C-alpha cells in the first residue's frame, strides 16, 4: 500500500500570507496525485488533480507541484475562507486509493 | 447534473452488520468507465478508501477491511450498496460514496461526492 505523509500536521498563518503544504509518497506515484480541501460538515472538495491541474472553479491562488514522491500545495495570499483541512490523494495504485492524514490550516 | 446521496442507519450495535445505500443520478453505472466507491472518515480523522465497483461489476476492496466488506450495484435503481459486517465502535464514521470515471483525467479522482452519512456504532 502506498502511504502518503503530509506535513506539517497543523499550519498557523494569517490572511494574506502564503501557505505551503507538503505530501510525500512512500513510493513513486508519478503525477497521479490530487489535493482536497475539507470544511466542517462537508465532503472534500477537489482542488488540484494530476499534481498541478486546477479543478474547475478553483481560484488561481491555489497551485500544485511535484512528481514522483514529493508534492506541494501552495496557497498564495490566504483568504479567510481558505482555513480548512487539506488532504492529498494518490491514484497511482488504482483502485487502491490512499489519502494523506491531512494538514489543518488554521488562522494565526 | 450528477448527484449522489447516502442513506442508512445512524446507529448500529456492535457485532451487527451495516448496510448503506448510495442513490445517484445524472449518469449510469452501466456506462463503460463508470465506477462507484465508498470512503469513510471517523470523527476528526482522515479519509479512508473502502471499496469500488465498476461498470463491468468488478469489485475491489481495502486490503485491511476486505473480509468484512461487500459492494454491489443495482443499475436499474441507480444504487450502490455497501455492507460491512462485525461492526465495532472504531467503525464510527461518516461514510461517503463517490463517483469515478476511468479514462478521464480529472474524474479518475473523487470529483463527485455525496454529503455523507454518519454511522455511530454503540450498544
């Protein structure tokens, strides 16, 4: 099973700052990685797919990069609505998808 | 318009079997490339993929839970059913269904989700 490790577990920032979230895979997943945002009481929302492609309707301040085992989600100029939990997901080992354990982005 | 909705009991007793139904619209599970999955999330914890069924009735399960899970589909009713046996309090979670389209870049990921249904395991 491919294990995804996200860091940090919690990130405390202020609106307007830049957030950098990391996801590391236990083996190469090529670029088959996605990022999700989840707010309380809601299902996750797809932000980025295939490592660097923004999903429809996702603001340009969200960007993804990486390939192989190391991936980054960057959120430029944080908006108050961006404070949430973020998960990465790999589909390289289809159909055995695995999620990271999440990074909580909280207001400092 | 793609919609998915989970339904099932809110409370299940330990050792009992859970049966959840996902009712969907806007697509057919008989169309080539269409797959349906179940994912769960214990309160305050991470997401966990559970099972997948595809348009050809092939079924796949989480390695750690495969002895307890069964996924099935009723194409005529646009429903997918997940059963989980031997329920334990650690299985308390919100259970989601989601759609996947094979051979489609973005929809190879979970792009459409239900709202989820919270299942509590307690006597």
